[in-house]
């Protein structure tokens, strides 16, 4: 009876609701949003406006997947992969669909603001008050003009993380040249994945990530690249996973990692390695490949005397091996590799010699095979050497530029800018005293001679006043005050810097900002994005705004251009000629007029319509030990060694170097910082890592599939779906082996304290018997003290807070995974 | 009329949960109201442990136990809609019998303490009788079939994205997202699946790709012994739910 009463009640309610509907919606608390249309009849099929689909690029990781953004009645309500985009192919990863949250995030900044509270700190309310765009831009430009007039323009720095292309980060170089600062811009690569780039620079001469031919590869040896979680482009990698696991022959995959994860779980063989020892494993595999004669002779070369062999512990005579596309193999074997046996590697890595031999035989006998890596092996003090050892395997099996192998990315056919910055330089820009100033992060100085960027050093250097004090810093898509290792130093450092933040979201940098000039979210932006290393052939995608800006925000590129216009002298004239982001993009797109894309894109308008320009033609191929160039019909033009050196293997010798000329140039530095004798500095070799933190357990902080470029912590559905981090749901757990926990009196689900020499953080723990007992796992990107209502103050604590600022001296990559900690019940 | 079926290949599934978030945004479910969820399990110990996962939509059973127990006939199997099991939100009284009867745990009651705070329902309060009204909600709404955002006090569940599937040309054997003309009719979870672990098609059509896959790769139905006869088939290793084990406390 009660059931029926309830039923009647609902029916009555529904009858009434159609009438009440309109006023109800109008009163509904959707504060700040424009263009609301009340829903007329909620319980029946509602009439709807036309749905418009605009092209965009997801901004939640570096992959740059093309997306179709569905907008109806002025509201974005769905995001799907763009079928016409070669990375997305109609698909998305779990983050991609959540993009609408960025647009309608209730914690977004609603317009430009200035700070009223001069004190800065975690618990200080900035006291922001809204200001006009003119006031914001005039304030910034006034400051920059004064600094320049005082002869101190070098004390202005741009910092950026995710630069997208010509319409934002691409504007930095000219800004620095015209204004006069070496700090335009300090990129975040040294806090990202610089290690693998430097390993490749040291061996094959390309300071770059690789492009890969996953479609044709038959074996993958994966060292700590979270292929099914965070390796790029994640969405495309999953598409390739589906292909590789169902093609004939099925691609066989061995994964080497320090923890159980989806890639380990889905691979054919999962090998748990002791953190920071991947280089030893790779060297032992190389040892087996050579002693068992499995190397690719057509690429590597062979013994002059066919009877000769590589024998464990025995040197080979100089001149006995005729190298083809490699350099230094004899020295590498004699001085390093002959003793790097599987048994030796077992003692270092904890992986059994038996598994190492099996893996080496599979890798060495399956063609094409590739060895891939990312931060796992390289975010340690020995990271570049580890990366070189891994990459050396690709040379041994001849996968460089081969079908089913790996190569390097080509750039798009962009047109030039309307004006040339060189024509707008005044005396200060050309010859000012700023030219003798080092960068604030000292990248490229004697302190970090091989690093292109060292963002993690900028805060500490400012604090020390060495090489100088910054005056003003502008941040775009980066948040080092929270994401740098040991960010507490940055919290102190940025107190006396005039901080300009451009994020649309209330991040930690914004809490220190003196002025906030909020960017659009990506669904509101017109922005270009040449591809990250992908399949090699050139591609450039475009973001097209799906809706007018929801709030009073401005494209970062336009903010930069507007500031430029306000700088006195010819620099201001330059930016008046540049005019706007749209003008920049229209000029870039002129390059497509003479080089139309495969999808017919030949103008700015067609680029906007299709969302991407690409040409599926990679120009080079190596097969059977010869390099060929594309002639319009096939890879038919054989390349000379000089051509290969100029275009492909850009090392001093023009060969893949097991004895690196790049490192030998810095041999004394390497001896001083890593203890490697200068005479040996060039060899691909085993170097022990220096662990920080002073604890008894390794501590790794992986990136998960829902890590949305610093924003995942404030997306409710991302927080709710944080898996497979043993459970997830509404927190992210510290994963601990039960034996390790029990020995410390820690029960499953307990709140625990994780300590290093820098301090401690807290987290709830979960037993995870599938992890190494000596390794704790806590995904990063949590433990914010700002970023919004969901992110702020939510456990677990932030892994960076207990991570020392130590970097690989060669690559400069911050050693996020090298700290050791203790754990106890909280 | 087609009999819509889904095939999930666990040998290709990467456990990424794009199906879960695509569903959540297409159907505007609340955090934790995962009509399409992925369950993770681990067994064994280092160094020979395994981790596996099971994506779990509503099975749209041929013989659905939820329908049998519903006192108001709010939940029903619609043979004119490809055999999809719907909840009529005009009739549902939120008694949750169906949630208990369902062997697969794929029915949800979101009108209670939120999984995650701050509560999205406070930030985007409901209007027009909706439990909550986010600005990004899908304009599609059909309460007779449990499509759109529900009113307070009802049970919600996967609809196989009927609002999409129902617009497909009649007689289409497979709704394959890689065929551009068909992609808008494909359920969100299937459409977005990057490794292409999901397939959607007509189980009554022997020519369909879903039937071929079920045949070639020995498709199985989860908990078939219950007699519910799901219209969702799994392929590959790991198509099962391990016995429940309470988490060890210490």
C-alpha cells in the first residue's frame, strides 16, 4: 500500500514538474554560466537545438589526440575522439571524455585579478580582487618596461610546461630576444622526461623522443615505460596494443618494471627489477646477444675472421671487428660488456640470470624488435647511462629507421610569421648587458653543461641569489612551486618574486601570484599543436573554440602579444605587426597552401574544419643495413654515409656510438659529478645510482591513466576512478607489500606516515602483495594545498614534498624515483 | 528487430577505463554511479603475481532477475528495443529489490550519501525534477527508458546507449565505430575503446561480427549458471569473477 502511495506521489510530482520546469531552471544555481535555456519537459523527450561538432585537441597529456567536441544549445556535452585525426582515430583514453569538466569547472578563475595580501604562503589568502584586462596588461608591461630601463631585463623569466605550438610557447624565443632575457623560456623538460632524450643524443645524435612503428614490430622489450598508463601517445598506444595483440604474428612483449601495473599485468613476461638498475639488465642482454651471435650483422657489422666469437671475460683484438653503422663496439666489449654477464646482472637487478637469458634470446631472435624506455630507468642519477644501455639494444638488433623499428619525428610545413623579429631589435636587444647573463637555472653553464633546461634549479638559485635574483616570473602550464622536487624551497623562493600566473585554475602558483591573467580552457582556445614524436611523418593539429569563452579569460598567446605591444621601442611595433594568435596561425597555415595535407587541408579555413594537417610520408628507411630516401614512389634512393650523418645519425662519427663522442666532450665533468673515470666517460656502461632520502624502502610515484596534467586532482570522476591503484574510489592509496607492512605493525587500510630526510607525508595504505617488498608505490599528483575544492587537502600527501632535488648530471632530469623512505603507522 | 549484444575481448582490454568515463559523461552519472565499471583483481605474490580486470556493463539479460522482482514493473525488458532492460523512472519507487536481485551489481541508486565530497549535486543543483543538473548534460532524455539524468529516489542503469543505438538504420548487423556512417549510433563505451576490445551487434543475425567472434573465440557469459543469459559475451582469458575474499586487516 505504501508502495502505491509513493508511486502516486511521484506521478503527481511529475505532472506538476513540467509546469514548474521553466522557473525551476532559471532559479537553478548555475552561477556564472551564460546561455542557459530552461528544459521544458524533463520527463519526456526534450526538444533540442542543433548539435555542432568542432575540432579540438585534448590537453590532458602531451599526446595531442584530436577530439570532436559536441555542443548543443551553446553547451558542450560530449567529447569523442576525432575519426579524422591519425592519433585519436575516433578513440580516447579515460581522461579525454572528462574534458568538459575543465570548461565548467566551478573553481575556474573568472577574469583577471590582482593580489591585495602582500604576504605569501600556503595558508595565506591572496586576497584577489578583479581588475580589467587593461589594468592587468598595463601593470605587467609597466613592470617589464621599468626593468628594461634599469638594465635588468634578464631578471624577467618565463616558465612553461606544456607548450603546444607556434601560438603560445612558440612565441617565447622572439620575446626573449627582443626584450633581452636569457630566461625566455625556462621549460619543464628536466622535470619531465629529459633522460631518454639525452640517452639518444649521446648514442645516435638525436636530442629527441622517438617515433615508433608499432604496427609492424614483433617484439617489445619495455623498460619502465608505462605503456598502458602514461607513455605517449597513450590513446594511440592502446590502439596499437589491440593491434599488436591480435595481429599475425602476435607481438610479444616483455616488461621490466619496479611495480605491478597494467602493462606488467598484460605483458607476456613481467620482470620486477630493483629500482635504478635497468642499465645492468640491458647490458647483460647485450652481453648475451653478442656471445650468442644474435646481433644484426647487416647493421652492426661482423668479425673480419668469421670464426671469431665474443667470449665472456675475453677481449677481442683491435681491428678484428668490422663495424658498419656503429662506433666503438670493440672498446665497449673489451672495457665494459665482456664481464656484464646475466649472473652479474642478477646480483644487481634481482632478476634471475635465467630470465635475463630467455629475454635476451627472444629479443635477439625476433625481428623487428625494439627496446623502449621512459622515466622509470632514467629518473635516477645514472639515468642517461641506463638509457644508453637500453637504446644500444636497438642498434644491436638493427631497428633504427627500420620497418617495425624506431625513428625521429618530422616537423610540419608551416609558413613564416608576418614579420621578422631580427628587424625589430634595438641596441639593448642586440648588444645589451643581458647577453652576458646566464639563465637563472644555469642550464648550459659549467654547472649543467649538457642540460637544455633545469627548471627545478631556478627556485633554489633565486633563493641563493646565484647567479642573480629574479624580479618577475610568468608561468604558463607549469606549477613548479608544487611539482618541483622539494617544492618547499620554491614556496620560500617565490615570496619576493612578482608572480604572474596564466592558468585558468586556482593552482599553487596562482596562490603566490601578484597578478592572474587566466587563459581560456582548451575547449575555448584557437591553438595549434604540431605532433609530439608519433609515427614520424609530419602533422599539426588545431584547437578550434567550441564555445565563446565562458568567463572573462584570454588566450595565453594573446596575453603575451598584448604585453609585447605595450613594451616601449621597436619590440612594441613588432607585436603590433604580429597582432594576434589568429594572425600567427593564419600565417603558419600559409605553408599548407603549397604543401597540402593528405586530408586536403591547404588553408587556415580547411585546417579549422578538419582540425589537422598531415602527410603520411616519412622520408627515410633503413633496410638490411642500407639507408634509403623516399623518391616519391618508394624508398629507392640509397644514402651516402655523409647524408646519413647529416639527416639521421647525427653523432660526431655519423654512426651509432657505443662510445659516445657527446659524452667524451664532457669527460671531466662526468668524472667530477658521477665518479666515472674521464677515459671511460664515453662508454655505454653500468654506473650505480645515488639514492637520496636516507630511508630503507624505495619510493616510486607513478603517473596513472587519470593523471590530467595537474588537473586530475580536481576532477570528481577522475578521483572516483583512480584504479587499479588497489581500490581507488575516493582516495589514492599507498601500496605496500603485506610483509613490509606487517613488519612495521601497519594494518591494511591504516593511515601511514612516509618519511624521508626532507619531512613526511601521510596516506592511507592498501596491501598489495603483487609489489616488491622493498618498494612503496604512491601515484603522484595528489596532496594539493590549492587547485580547487576537490583537490585541496585531500590525502594522500604530495610525493614531491619528500623527494630531494637531485638530478642526473648528464640529462639534468630530476630524480623523482630515486628517494628512499621509511614508513610507519600515523 | 535486432537483439543487441556486446562482446568484450579481455585479451585486448587494457583496463584503461575510457569506457567508464565515456559512459559517465554520455549519461551524466555521478561519481561512483558507474553504469560501466572496470573491476580490478590481483592474486598471488611478488614475483609471480597477477593483476587482472573485468569491464562490467549491464548484461541486458535474456532472463533478467531484476525484472522478475520489480514490484511496480518499472524495470522491464523491451523486446522492441533489441532486448535492452530499462528502468521507467516514472514508475520506479527506489525500493532497490532489483539491485539485490541482479547477480552482476550493475544497478545504482545515487540518491544517497555521495561517494565524493564536495557533492556535485550541491554544485549543480537539480532542476526540472532532476537529481542534479550539470551544465554539460546530454540533451537526450527519456525517463520511460531511464535515459538522461534521473529524478531523486530511483534506480539507474546502463541502457546500451539506447538513445544512440535506436537511431541506427534497421537491419545493421554490427554497429562498428570504425565505419564513419555508423559511429554516432554506437554505445559510448564501445565507440571509445582504444584497443578495440568491444564490439556491438545483432545476436540474432548469424552474419554479424559479434556472432563470429563469439563463435571463433569461444565467447562466454558471466555467471551463466544463474540462468540469466546475458546479452554480453566475454572473450579471452580472465572472464570470471574471483570468489569474494574479505580484505586482510593485518
